[in-house]
């Protein structure tokens, strides 16, 4: 097994990385930043998003592991105090993994040029100044006209982030679907949208055609200044992201821990 370490520059993360390197060397596990079989992210969920974008275009069988320097996050299963336990799991690794759907976002320019992006959480389209006006098409047909601050299209795992703040539903990652939620839409007697989040399955596409020439696109934490783009397509990607599942926490347990109660609470049948 070849392992890459990806971390933020906080002192605590740097200290953990030093411990990881020592333990990995002691167990004979090779470090390979260029072509790893497994990536260990040290930091928070934001750091893991960075690791995802650094390595997702590589090996299709690549797996990620998140080691959190604070509380456990949605993508992190290990704490900074569990370095030895994590490395011991790698020693006994049998390729265990859990896979999640990804979002494919494709920009289309007036001359037909296409650029593809992959998102683990969500993609958004926004108007930085003023109101965004756009046509929304579902599977090639115009569905509605939109006016407002923007739109967010999330993966199931990303449904707990920006999408949730927009009033969207939380989707279990076993569902291969994406969800579109409105960001401060204008709804009155003149302008009208459905108003509810839309859940679109794999095989169907959401196409947004902005009426303005310059707007802002985001792909997770990446920002893209969209100039000369006539349409943006969103769909479930064929590629998935894989996480090593040595002790991968159940999705609903993560939701409960993050939003409702401490995970140490006693369950009631």
C-alpha cells in the first residue's frame, strides 16, 4: 500500500503528520504523494475537500481517510489522538471501502467548448451583484424561470451543508441523486418558481442558462468566474468517491451527531 498525507498548515495538524510519518515508517508502509492507493487527510472537512480535489482525477480505486484535529466531521472517522490505531488498521487493511455519489458540473460556452468539474459537496451558481435571472431546464426541457441570488446543486453527502441552509432535504448517500435548492429566490405575482428543492436521479440533467454574461460558479470551495458561459449542466457523475471503511460511521449517526445530539446519548428503540 502507498499512502499520501494531505494536511492544513495548523500546528496541531503538522504535529499529527509527523507522528503519522513515524508510525507508517515503523510499519513498513510507503509514502507516495504522486500515486497513492490511499490518502489520509489531516485537518477538518475543508481539508478533506482539498484532498479530494487534489487527487480525485487519479486512480479510480483511490480511497480517502479523514483524521480530524477537532471533533469528528462528516468525512472524518479518526481523531488526532488515534494515530497508532489508524496505522494499525492500515496494516490489517483488506480494501474495505464505502462509496458516495459525486456531482458533475459542466460549463458550456457560446462556441460549444465544454469544461467538466467534480464536486464532493455541491456546485453553486450566483450573481455577486444584483439579481440572477436564469432559465432552468430538466432533461432538455425548460422547467421554469428563476430570479434570485442563485442556485445550489448538492450531492447526498453535501445535502447537509449549503443545501440544508437553503431548506433542502438531507439525502442518504446510497441514493444516486442530486438536489437543487434556491438561494433567496424572488416569488411574487410576476416572478414564480416551484419554490421547493428538486431531487433529480442519476441519468437526468439540470441545465441552468443565465441571462447575464458574468456570474460566479463554485465547485465545493473552488471559485470560478464565469465569463462567456451560456449554460451550466449538473448531473450525477459516473465516478464515485471511495472512503476506507475500517470503522466508517453510519451516515445517520453523523447527522445526529452534527445537528441533534451528542453521539454518546443512549438510543431508544
